[in-house]
């Protein structure tokens, strides 16, 4: 937030500032048991990577 405020005080546009500041706090969605496995195997998560 401080980096963002400093750039805005310098007279930069908000679009330009948002492109430079890394996204903080963005999380990936939690994988459900019956969702397709994110590894790309084509199996459900509960039959693939959840069993490890």
C-alpha cells in the first residue's frame, strides 16, 4: 500500500500504478473433492492427488 501511495503522489495514473504493484493476497480457489484434478490427469481430485 505504501508503494502504491508513493506512486500516486508522484502524479501517476491509477491504471499505471496498479500494473506495477504486485497483487497481494490473491489466492487460488480451493479444489473440491469432486472437482477435476488440477494436475491434468482427467480424474476427479479424490481419486488422484488427494490420495497421496
